[in-house]
C-alpha cells in the first residue's frame, strides 16, 4: 500500500467528523456547560509573540487573575466617582489620599503596560471643587 497519494489532512478531518457525529448520536454533548450559549471567539494573532501574549492573557482572564496595575487603575476610577459624590471635606481629603496612594503605586511599577503615568490629585483643588459644588449660589 502506497501512502504518498493519500491526503492525510482530509483523512483526519473525515475521521474527526465521524467521531463527533457518533458522540452526538450517543448524547455525549447533551449536558455540557454553556450549551446553547454563544461561543466567544477572539481572533488569534498571526505573530508568534503576540499569540503567546494572547494565550497568557486568556488563561489569566479565565482564572480570574487581574494584574495589580489594572486592579489599582479600576479602583482609582471608582474612588474618583466617590470623590465626586463626597458629602464632607473629610471625605474629600480621605478620597484624595486614597487615590494618591494608588497613583504612587501605579507610577512606581518598573514595567508598566500603560504608556502614561498618572498625576496625583491636589487636595486643595479637590476641596475647591467640593466647596463650589456644595455651597449654594448666593442670590444676585
């Protein structure tokens, strides 16, 4: 038997399709998690290094791992929203201090994935914003 004229790829595809059809008839796919839900398909990068990074990020994301820098930046965003709703000057001071600690951590990281550094908040400016937001306008 001469094997050089056999299309191995087509033969393997045919075997795989038959095995899948057989498993479907036997009900092996009937109760899989996510059944009936759309599959999230992300395009795989062509570059080998980009593919490695893609797989790494996918594995981290799948296992709920979030890099510190990303977590800190998200926390800063949440704290800024809280700062905009602060009801007291002490709340503003506390919010500014918390944000600035995280800003310092992010900026101190040796290898940052983001291209720009964060700017710490100025407590005096934030207090002025707070006062202008909470002080009733005087009648003209």
